[in-house]
């Protein structure tokens, strides 16, 4: 008796098909590195390690609150939200700053719970001072690192570059290929593909 052919299932289980095949995917390492950097900048820009430790501490505290609290519903929902958002982001495998605002409410609520439990009447002054120092350090880092004024070409420069590419091709077939081997390189040249 002939059995069912399940070879296609074996390949799907080991590597599921991409959610959006038209968009090139990044490796998990690049995705996690990008996300850690951006979330680190959100919490404490000058030191990503401090941000990561604070985030891990907040997650651990949330897990502890879920286990020992009498009213677990709120903490469980916050943990569930953070888990669903994180898994959705990881499954999409598309490193983009556009997806990161979804993390903000759960991260800030989680850190808020951590700080509210850590504050007592005796520690309010030190916590306020720490918050002011972190805020000043973030603002200083923004101005020193030219945070919002990165040297990027605007639409006019890109149109000129696209026209130059077409002229150089002299009506021959051509293909745009990224200069470096980065997972996001394909996305960077998409702008030029659109303009050409």
C-alpha cells in the first residue's frame, strides 16, 4: 500500500515559507541586532548595555509579578502583549524602524511597573535625579552624534543618480546590485529601481 507523500511538509517544518515573499528577509542575527540597537536608543542612547540590562530587569520583574501577584490579569495581559508583538516582529523578519512603535506601550508600561515598585518615599529623590541624568545624557547624545541629521540623499539627488544610471546604461539591459553584502542592501536599491 502506498503512503502519503509528506516530503513537502518536512521542508516546510524546517523552514516555513516567508510571510511576504516579495520582500527580502534579514537573518535573525541582523534583526535582533537592529532591534536591540533601536530599543537601546529608545531607553538610554549613550549605552546600549545599560538599556539591555534595564529591559531584561523589567522582563524578569514582570514575570515575577505574574507569578506572585494576586491580580495577575493585568500583568499577564502586558506580558502576552509583549510576547505577541515580539513573535510577530521576529516572524516577519523585516528590520525596519516603522515596526518598532508597536513595542513602545508594552516596554514603557513594563518599565513603569518596575520603577513604581522600586520607588519608596526614601528613594524618590534619587530616582528623580537618575531620571533627570538619563534624560540629559540622551539629549546630549542626540546633539553630539548628529542623531537626526544623518547624511542621506534626498529625492532630488536620487532622481539625478537614477538618470545617471539610465544614461550610463545606454539603452542596454542592466541590473542594480548592492555594493556590500548586507541583508538590507536589496531594500536600499529599491528606491533607485523605482526611480529608473
